[in-house]
């Protein structure tokens, strides 16, 4: 899925991040930058046949993490041994906040005792299917599709991994294990493929601007909440502009993000 990483970069830039870097397999990087030409990029080394190089790819990831304020891992990553190693590497470090989405969640869900290796300040953004995969290994028996159980499910996953959980779906739930918040905004058009990648980028972009550094203005929990709210409002705005219930493209959603974020600012 070449577009997934590019959509996350678009979400970060549209939420106000000053720079987004795409880290993709080297033979796909040009295509990703075509979708998001405002980003810069770094290619992950590959072996003959196109797979990621198990020795060189982690070195590139380490270098990119060292330069990053916030990282997103998962959109378009794919699943496999090297991809699992990269996903684990991202959450084992504790210097850079990480938004963990999509294929990174599926890769990590296969690891026994994941909670022992999970050290990063992180926002994990599963949809219900991804939540179930993670929850099975963490022995969480709550239904992520039941509105009555979703808040407790998100809170329990947060406590088990020491992360912030953004449980996506109608009434997205955000929890840090102590505080739990449910979004009341949104529109059915947000079920379109790719909108979750945009959300990961929006959360990362807001976290990079406001939740990092020596004196952060907000917490990572609040960056996730604001990102979810802005994403939901962006979907509503698209529906109002187009007078439609469906037909949204993820790139169009990203275009609505700046106004949605601006509307949430507290007047000085």
C-alpha cells in the first residue's frame, strides 16, 4: 500500500508539522513522494527480490528515529519478519514518541509478552479488528465493537502496554489507562480506506508541535484527543461541502484538517 505512508505524511503536514519524512522501501519511495511531494524521504535498503534487508533496514530506521521529533510506524509497512523487527525496534526505544498503526499493530500482535518490550511513549491506534489481535495476546476479553465495552477495552490496553490507546470506530475512544474520552463528532464518510492513515499523521503532527520538547504545552494524551476531534470535524466539513454521505477520498480529508485544527485553538 504505497499511499498509506504518504497519507500519514499529508496528515502530519496538514496539522501543522513543519517537515515530514517518508521512510519506505527504496523502490517505492519515488511513488510515495509523488503522492506527497511536500515530504522528504529515505529509502529502506532491500535485498534481491524486493524484500527489506534485515541488517541494513533497521540501521536506517534508527537513524531516522534519531532525527525525528515524533514517528509514525505501520501505514503501508507490510507484515513479515523484518517488518516485525522494525515495529518492535520502534517501540523498544524510549526517546521518541511513536504513533503505532496498521501493519505495525498486526506485526506486534504476534509477539508473546509484548508488554515487556514496549517502552516508547506511544499512541496505538487500532480499529476493532486490530484491537482484537493485540487484545488476544494481552488477555483482554472486551468487545471493541460494543459501545458499553469500548471505553474499558481502550483503558485496559493502555494499562497493559503503558501507552495511549485510540480505539477507532464510531465514537472513537482515547485512553491513557487513567483518563478515558469518547469523541462525539464524526461522519460515516470516515469509514473510507486511508482516513486512518491521515489520523495517525494528524496525531503525530500535533504531538510534534505541542507535546514534545522541554516545556510541552499539552500531554501526548491531549494531542491524541485533539487529533481525533480535528479528524472527525474534517470529515463533517467534507460532507457539508460536498452535500454527500459517501465518496470521500483520504487526500480530500487531509485538505480539511487545517481548518478543523484552527477551529479548536483556544483564543489567546
